[in-house]
C-alpha cells in the first residue's frame, strides 16, 4: 500500500483548506480596508523584487510640485521591507481600519474615504515641515486614535501586564516605541491629526448644536 500518496493527498487538502481560509478572511475585510492592505502589500512586494524603488515612492513636496503627484499616495503604501515590523504595521492597519469601517462608518464608505483623505492631506502638510518621508504609520496612528476615542468603554490589555481603556491605546503604543528606542515623530503626527479629525467630526458639532451656532455638514 502506498501511504505516501495518501499523505500527499491529505496534505494537499490541508493546504487547500488553509488557502480557502486566508481568502475568506481577506474577502471579509471591508472594501476600503481591503484595498489599503492590498496596496500596501503589493507596493512592498514590488520593492522587494526591485520592480519599484522606494526612492520613487517617498514623500517629497518639491518633487510633488514638479509633477510627481503619485508620491502623495505611494508614501502611505510603503511600510518597509517584509519583516516582523511590517507584519505589525499590517496588523494594526487592518485591525483598526476594519473596526472603524465596520463600526462608526458602517454603510458610510464615502465618509470613511473622506476621513482618510483628510488624514492624508493633514499629514502631508505636516510632513513638509518635519522632514519625514513614509507616512503610512502616521495614518494608522490616526485610525487607532479615532477608534479609541469612539470606544471609550472598551478595556484593553498590553502584553497581559496591565489593562487600560481604548482612548489610551495610542499613548501606550507611543510609550512602547520610546522603550524600544524608535522614533516617535510619526506617532505624534498621527495622534495630532487624529485628534483634529475627532474634534471636528464628533465634538464641535455637539458644541455648535448646544450653543446654537450654524453648522453645515
């Protein structure tokens, strides 16, 4: 009896099942989050095989002004080479983009796109004066900040050591970056832009309504 053939068949079925599970997970991601994940993965893959150079992707206002407009968007798609750090970035991007898109922005895809465009615009303006070049992590931090402020009662745990409420998540991540000796410029930019959006979208309309100020939305 040929047990090797049978094992190969079982292995093939297992691999097929795993592939189906990954595809099912991928297709369950809301459309905007899925497109962002796909763009980030393909951009990183293209750089990994030298189809595209990161030097043609990074944010540079002078080059944008000269006509390389794609840099306004590609600088948000490159998260570095394939590595553990890249996987962490993809995890936070998919998780919190998905939570927002399935939560506050459920059935409001256009509003979610507008939020991302607002973030891209503000982060790009700040980037002109802060000499930063790849801006995707700042946009992810913005997502985390907005989600945290909109889910104030959600309790979270950091590495199982201590618990905190969701609004503190960006600050916990910021502190962790400091402990690891990583730069925090992008984190701070994301927090500031996230707070700006949160205030304009969710706080100011309430204040305006209470005080009777005219408000166009």
